[in-house]
C-alpha cells in the first residue's frame, strides 16, 4: 500500500508530462553521444590499446620468455637481463612476486607485439609516463601491439596490490634510436 496512491489506478496509461519527456530525450541523446564517442576515441584518440587475451599455462609463458631472453640478451643490469629483440617481433614480459622481467630495449618507431602474463598472482602493468594500464592475470596472456615513438627510459609499475613487496615491483623498458647510435 502506497503512502499517497496515484489518483488513477492505471497510472501507466497516463500521458507523460512534457518536461519529463524533454529530460528523457536529453538523457537518451547524451547516452548515444557518449556511446559513439567511446568508439570514435578508441580508434582516433590513440590513447587506448587494443589488446587480446589468451589462456596460457604459466610454465609455457615462462619458457617463451626465457627463450627470448636467451636469444636476444645484450647486457645485464643489476642482475636483470636487458633484451633487445628485433623490430617487428614478439616480446615477452612476465610478472612474478615482486618483479617484472626482463628489461626490454625497443627501437623507436618500430612495431612490436608485447606479451604480458603473471606467473603467480594478479598484477597491474602501468607504463609510465605513457598512459598504458593493463591487468595481468595468471594463466592469461595479454597481447598488444605497441609502437614506441619517443626515446627514453620508461618505468613499469605494478598498480595492483600483490603482497608485502608490492611497492618494490618496478621494471623498465628502454626505447632507443638506432639511427642516432649508428651516427655516433
């Protein structure tokens, strides 16, 4: 029983007031604008990466990452291998308590397929200062096509709490310009 029942028992057959109808049209139109802007900015805005996700066993991902490390390591930095894979190749970066491995060295204006996965718990992949933010789950491989366009050192930060050493979980990606290095 309502506190103030409608004057008419069949209230849904009553005409909608003009003011209400205007607000319904405005809200619906704005919803459509926002929906189509999301689609437009995904393609034209260049701020959202299109990524793919596949199921993969942690051992298989670790083997692929290690094969890339073994084949393309150029130096060692603080106990971590620095890997310089050829342009256009698949590059692998794995997360595990509390590290990102390996350190990648990529060439400016070259395209790579970046594969990310976790060997233990859920982690976050946040590439700074670029606005790339991806959730990295165990037993799933996130794949995205990247094309670094600025030379520099980029930090990889885990932004998903993964345990007591979470604050120490950082990695690196270097972007180098091979043309500048060959001129020197």
